[in-house]
C-alpha cells in the first residue's frame, strides 16, 4: 500500500509522535509512507530525517484553494491508496483534494483528541472511516452523531525497542547533580494549562514536607513556561523543580525517574503514560477521558481527580513511601504496554482498517 499521512499542525506532541511511528512502522512492513505537512512543521523535520518523503504546502485555512490544488497534484503524482488525515484543517484540504480525483484514495481520519468536535462534516462526510486513539474517544464520537460502524479504536502504540533500559541507568541525575538515593519525580508533556503542571506545583510543598530531599523534573516546552517559572519562584521551589525544556532523550529522562506524574485535565489516551509504562514506571494520572485505559487504579498506578493538588500530593507521597508497590505497578505497566500498546499492535489495527477499506468490505458497506 501507499499511505499518505497529512498534518496541518506545526508543533510536536503525542499526535505527531504517533503519526511518525505509524509511518516508520508501515515502511518496515513493506508499505510506502508519505507525509504532507506545512513548511517548518516539526513532524516534517523528523520524518525527513528518518527518510520519509515529505511534501510541504502552506495550509492557511480549511478552504485554502491553492493548498487543495497542490495536494491534488501530489496525490495524482504519487497515487496513494490511503490518505490518512490527522487535524481539522488538513482533513478538509486533503479530503476535498482526494474527492476530486477520478480514482480517489480511501480517506481515513484519525481523531487524537478528547475535545468536542467542531464539525461533523470532517467525520461523517469527508472520510470513509474514522480511527480513534482510545475507546473513550470512539464513544464520544458516536454520542456526537458519527455512525459507530464508521469508527474503529486503535490504541496508540510505541516502538518498544526504543524503550529498553540502558544497563548503566539514566544519566539525568548526574546531569542535575542528584544522588542515586534521592527521590526523583517527573513528567513529560508540553507545557500547556490542560496538562496539569500548575496542580503538580501546588502539590509539591506537601510532598517535600514528607520527603524534603525530593526533586521534580518537567520535560517539555510550551506556552505556559513563563507562568510555571513564575509560580516556581513564588513557591520557592527553584532548588527542587527543574525545567528541562524539549528533550529528545525521553527514554533517558524516564529511566532516571522513580515515579511518573501527569495530572492532565483532558487526554484522549496519553502517550506519555504508555512511554512511562514501557520503562517500567508506576504512574499517577487523572481519572479522566482515556487515561484509565492505561493507568488502572491500583494496577499500573494511581488515579486522582482532575484539578486536585491535595489528592495528587497524597498519591505521590503514598507511592514514594512504598517502593515494593511502585515496583509491582511498574512491572504491571511494562506488561500492559507490551501486550496492548506496542507499535506492532497499533500497526496491525491500522493496516486492518486500510485493507478493509481497500477491499470494499468496510462495515458501513456491509449494511
């Protein structure tokens, strides 16, 4: 198969990470993966570095006629079997471009978010099928009016080979000058309000009252960085909270931690929890959206209410003070990720959707 992925986003996050993983995995299976994105998109940069053919075009709006024409020309030249779109703008542009072709590719839209949709047109009309990254998002789309037989949930998977722990352990403690026996708690996420960094900061003083030597690291960058820096200063936490910025050595960061925490307000699934589980880390997350599909209460970690710093502090203190439970949860998390959230499992699900569409036996057509 030839699969063209399209993405109008310029940034980097779980959505773009999944898309890159899909493209690389498809290539390993013998298929051809292409990418259409905007100039300067981080996904485009990383895809090109990995040897994926990247087509760049401005996508100024959802009705950018020049972009539609350029995408149409690219599709005619490369003749993809599948066009897999990922954001609202590129779904409309690539979807309309594909629909103008005489022998058009099948169109799949992947829904990565757990936010209200703004247009049923890009779910019920333009695509032939919709893939969601979690069962939670699939249920939401069905409730929003998208036919259930046109939705398939395919959990985000990661390349487990990249998450093999280094024998010598992570190097982050040495980088920060933190001793091996000092508790190190961390999170990996873009610095956006909905990721819950503010609540984690509010919880830290209570944790330090119980574990005064503990350190915390935030890996990631984003629009809330200045607000987070200001609050760190106000709480006098500069010596205990380290902002690492955007890191490419996420595996090294995670391997250096004792506990992973992400008190997100909204999360379709939570790739960061999958990555933490792959490194055998117990996790604390919010009881919201698709997070419980990864972090089972008292199984692979603990769940707390959204926007509740006190409950978050209690959970962190509980797990920092109970190494055997942390280790048990970490082993369970590794097993769960290996079974349900591997790149192989994700690719098997996506390829099955593609093949069903190309064979003309999609569930919608069977009715």
